């Protein structure tokens, strides 16, 4: 997006959660407490590092197969698809999306995650893909489980998938989370509740029978808008 576009369509910061939101305890420690320091314009345009757009593997979008060793991963298969668009509904093409998530038992493949839940040897929990000419992306995965996270007594994260979108420049990255419709934990989650009320629904995927594959996987649609009054809230 050009500088002119940015002037014509400023980011609606009221759609995003605040940098410091006390119910989400870690933001008190990591959120900025002093005014942000503007960077020189040329730094935001550095086309580095190279994010690997040209090295997408055939199975990178399919989390049920990209780490398979001895069989199928455990859990409920899902298909997640959607479009990445700008504020005017125009497709954002050839954009790199990465996702990461817990497995069906609510466990990440990460040494810091010591949740008392099993790891799945056939599920890595990470994938990547590019948007097509219509701005569309598709992932095949396993529905992630809820997990405790220690933010407050008896705190559990809702089922969710993390998404990261990379643009063409060093500073052009958006990180957000996708939640599932009807999750009872959404009402207790400070990260979700910390998002302004008018924008929370933009973080919840829509179930789609059209995307659902008969006898195989449920389908969800999660569209991402990069700017404007309907922009997808960013994760801080």
C-alpha cells in the first residue's frame, strides 16, 4: 500500500486492543509506557528480511500432512479459508500467511509449553501459504484445544489459531487470532475481551457448510481486512 493510500485511509486504532490492558497480565510488563519513537520512512520500506514467498512447499498449508510421521494427527479436521482484502474490498495478492496453534489436546510444540497434555507426533501445529489472485488462502488443520495459561486463577484460552501476514516491506506485518463461533470461553478471555466490543466479531470465524467437506472436515471462513472501518484487529 502506498503512502497516499495510508493518508486517505488512516488506521482505525479504536478497533484494536490497547497496548496495556491489565486483565491481560503480561501486557502490563511488555506494553510500552512511553511515547513511541517514529522511524524514518525509508526504514519501513526495506525489503528485508526475505520472508520466503518463493519457497512454499506443496504441503505447507496442510497441517494434517506437513509433519506426519506414522499416521494421521489426532482430533477434528477443519478447513479454514478466507480472503485478504484492503479497505475497499480489493484482493491483496501473493501475501504470505503463517499460522500456528495448539494441537487437539491444547498443547504447543514448544519447550516453554509444559501443559499436562499429550504432544501429537504427527502434528507440528504450524503452516504457511500465499494468497491467490483473488486474495484467497486455505489451510487444512486440526481444531485446536483449549489450554490453561496462568493469567489469573483457572484461566483457560479459548480454541484459537494465530495468523501472521507479511507484506513486501520489513515493517509490514499483522498478527491476529481467529476464534471459533459459540466458544463459551470467549466471555472469560482477557485477550478477546480486550478487543473493543465493536470489533470482536471480526476475530470469530464463520462456520460454512459450503466449505465443509462431506464425511471429512468442517469448514470455517475467516476474512482479513488490512485497513479501514472493518479492519481485522491486530494482536498486541
